[in-house]
C-alpha cells in the first residue's frame, strides 16, 4: 500500500471508528434500559423528559400509572 493510500485511509478509518463508538453507546444504553425495565424497575417520573425521549426510541410502552 502506498503512502498516499494510507494517508487517505487513516481519516476514513477514524471517522468509521468514531461512528461505531457512538452507535455502540446508543444501542448499549437501549439494551441496558430495556433489561432494567424487564427486571421490574419502573421510571420514577414517567412524564419526565428522559422517559418521553426513551420510550419511542426503545420501542417500549410505559405501564399505566396507578391512581390512588
């Protein structure tokens, strides 16, 4: 491989690596969140911005709120 080809390949590999890290991070958060919810944990504040952000992206539904 020539030096010119390596010089062009290094930035491309860097960008691909950074994108892969972000994708793994986002999917890891999703899998961790789903696992925690499957084990019986619930959102403390189901109307919070975090819960509203996570539910459609993770493909989950929040259980109906208990009324006392």
